[in-house]
């Protein structure tokens, strides 16, 4: 069945009659056969999490990642979820640095938010490797400039601590913080550690320290997630019309929230921070697409 998809960007296929976890098995088979990045879009966050668990079980050696929304409501920073912001940054950093084709599972509210561009992410990422000659003061200045908070002990992303020649930093690119030991002006060792018991979990040769990609420093230049993922990705969509409707609803909410602020606080317009239904629909045409469920939008040809 999967041979019906060729490598052309215009490939479209509708899969009908999938029940239960059959969809997960087919998605896993597609990835194994094609060996290309796979973006799975499920219209509901909870269903997306179940799909993610299936793929992680079926493909334990593959980098299967979850790409969530960072905010519950547009233009309300207090509604941001710190863990979700970390997961989003991890996905973007992995796409930029990992040569293995990933599988990414997401849902409409997450696609609705624009992301930092490849260029800006690279420009604002601090790369550090063992043996490099570098002063701890230089790293301190970078972290301060990018709004990392200096604390006694790091417990969440965006924090750092310095004790003598040891620097602990919790980047937005990893689920664990890093402990960097300096010998004079040389990076002597880099380890990931558990912030609860302070025990090391991994020795590392190099790391990427990524700031808050949703923060004010990187807000000026953004693109859709579809522009960020590899061009040869396959896009798997369950219930396409429902997915697009939810994106349209979120964009309407953003426009309403923006209009109600009446210029009290300087904010970028909705079309600079978020993605409209029309924009994402057009961008999806650049990918090979598999649709499942009712209401196909892009699959005008063969159905299986």
C-alpha cells in the first residue's frame, strides 16, 4: 500500500477504514519504509498524546517527539506552560541539529503558533564543547543577556547557578540541566544531571544552550512550523477539515484579543505571531500528505 506514495511533493493519499491503533501501525510502517521525517497532526491534544505513545512503543529506537502549544490563550503570557515551552524548544533544536529523520506528533493549537526561524535559532544558540577555551564570565554574560535567571540551585528551564568554577544551567533544549566545570579558562567537563538529587546522568562532549524561543528577544522574526520542518517530510493528518477549523477558531480569538488591548501594550499583530487557516493550507501543499478520517481536503486522487 505504501508504494502508492512516491517521492514527489504533490503525493496525496486518503486512507479509509482505519480503526483503533491500526493508524499507528501504518504510520510506523510508513516511516520505516520511507525513512523520511514524519509530521502527524491529530485534531485533539489528548488523542495526539495517545498516538505519540503508540509510536514510541512501536519504534523505540526512533526519535518520536511531541510538539505542544505553549499558551492556553493568545496574548496571555501568564497562561504559558513552562514544560510545553521546553518541549517546543527541544523539537526545534532537534530538527536543527539531529541528522536522524524525526517523527513529530502535534495538534492544531500547537501549529497555530509561529516559531523562531532557523536562522534566528542558530544565531541565538550558544554552543559549548569540552576542551574549549572559554571563561565562565563570558558564559555568564550570555545567559544574563538572554534573560536566564541566576539562582542558588537550578530547578527549571531559564535558570543558572555559579559556584566557583562550576556553572549549572537549565537550557530550553534538554529535559535535564547541564553542569559545566571550568579549569581556569577551559571547559573541563560537561554533564547532564538530575536537579532533584544532583547526580550526574550523562557525560557530554558538547551542548547547545537555547534561550526561551517564545521570549521577547526572538519574537521579531517568526515562521510557521511547516516552514521549519524538513522539506521532504510526510504530513499525516487525521480529520483535516476539523483540524483547519480549529486553527481558524484560534486565529479569530487572537484577533479579538489583539483588538481588545487597544494599544495599551506594544504587541505584534496576530498574523506575525500566529498562523491562519489559509496560510497553513497553502503551505501543506508543498508536502506529501496522507489524510485519514472524514472530510479530506487535499486528497483528490486515490483512496485506499
